[in-house]
C-alpha cells in the first residue's frame, strides 16, 4: 500500500473510500492500520492510498483498489462476479460465509465508482459489519406471498392504527425482527410486503451492530420501536443514504452487499397492479438478490429482469374490474424465455437498461440509477438521529 499526495493521481481515483479530516501527521499510520486490517481478507497488497490536502490543514485519506486488481476483479465496476473471481481460499479458521461476505464488501467499497466517506477507520469497519449483518439476514428472510397483508408474531408485536406495528414491552428488538422475518424462529411465514421486509432486514443489521458496539443507541432504538414504527419515506430519511442519481447513474452491474435497491416495472399497465410497480430487494452478495417469497431461489440480475418483463403478460382484470397478477402465467413464460437463448437475449437487451424517469414509460428498462445504504452508527461518529414520537 502506498501513500502519495500527488494531485494528478487523485484525479484518476474518483471512487473508493475516503477517511475524512485525517490529521496530516497521522495519515501514514492510518494507511498502515488499514493495510493491517485488510490482511484478514488477504487484501493488504491490492489497495492504494492517496492524500488530498484540505483547507483546515488535515487531509482526506483516499483508499481504492490498485488499477490492475480492479481490472481483473471489477472490470467496468462490475461487482456481481466478485465472489467467484476472488476465489474461496480463506484461513482455515475463517472459511465461512461471513468471512467471504466481508471480503466482498471491502472490495466493492474500495472499487466503487462513487466515493464512500467515513469519519475514521472505526466508522468504516462498523459500516462493513452492518452491511454484512444485513446481507446475511436477507439470505435468511422469507415471507408469505400476500402483497397487501400485514401480520407479525403476536408474542412480539401489536398493531395500532397510527404507530403501526410496535414492540410489546420487554420484547427484545433483535429477536422480534428475527421472529418476523426468519421462519426458523417461529415455524411460520408472516404476511407483509417486500418493501417492509427490507426495512426489517436493515433495522436488524443495524441493531446487531449496536448490540456489539453501541449498546446505548440500541436501547434508544428499542424504546422507539416500543412507541412507534418508522416506515416508508421516514425510514429512508432516518436510516438511509441514497447514492447515484438520474444525472449520474451508478453502473448497471455495480452493487455492494447490503445495498437496498429498486427494480422498476417498465410496463405502464401492469405497474398499476398493487405490489408490481417494481421490486424492492437487498443485494446479498455473490451476484444474488433477495427473493423473500422463495428464499431458496434468489434472483440474479438476469433472472430478476426476466421476471419483471413478464409481469406485463400476467396482468389481468378480475370480475370486479380490478387489475390483478397471475403468477402462474409469469412463471410459465419466465421458464420459456430462460430456455430459449434468442428470446432470453432479446428480453435482457430490453430490460437491462437504465429506467425511465418517474411517470415515463418509453424505452427504459428495469435498472435503477441509485442504491441505498445505512447511515453510520459507530459510537464515536454516529450519523443516525432517531425521531421523537
């Protein structure tokens, strides 16, 4: 790992990770510490660090993948093949799912086309752990397929019209979230939307990090959920940061494990079916996206695009004049398309494009320009401010 202040070098490194306002006399030590931390995943030799002087006399320490490593493992910022590309070799005592996932998160962050900023190294490491927690939780999450239903384990939750589903007094938040989303905990699948499920997965990942490293904030989060649920737009504002934009879209194949994202339904008619406007998913790593309805059949980018394409064929009007979706039609046509290389290529050419702007249904595909990730919750540099109810 090298540390250079050369401005021309900085201009070629627009993404990666930035540790902001680092005291200039500590930059080399911090770079060495990052290298030491990356040794656990065998990444200590694939990262370069650069210093950008700031007006207050500190420096921004910027870490990114070395160009040759980036080209080999993330060409064009394609992160979907990282798990395979990096291989499965791990220290014998770390050869597990969490180790491989954390390595993938580190590489994706360091190879990002858009820079991620953190106050210090501890905040960055906390962020990696939260993403790991979220991705692992998403892999275990399974729901009953009722897009308009709302149900939770009665032992942990009760419903009130204004606050929504809130914790019963004394019921721990982490175990309550697990009970609602992971059927092994209760032996039952619960009914709620994939969008709400992503909120629970994100909240669980944050809470697990707080339990280990910021218990005072976990206590506040527990008390909040005993009073009022944080949902939908407010959840986004409180817990998440959106990156990418319509003006500067993220690459179509760049995802970091723990990202929440939306696939848009580009068909105007079928997008009016409740629950089929698009699909909210978690990127779980390994090229796989969550499928909360069929946990054992997670989506690839291609299989998700093909499914959404055929929503237009499954839409129908029922006897009451309401638009509905026939999932059996969708499944049959998806299987046909997957089995026909020419049809598959045609569908993917149509779907794997950036989406049209809101309200426009033209030639855009299902790929969104943005992703979302959780705000920092490290003890010393916490960006999460909980609302008052």
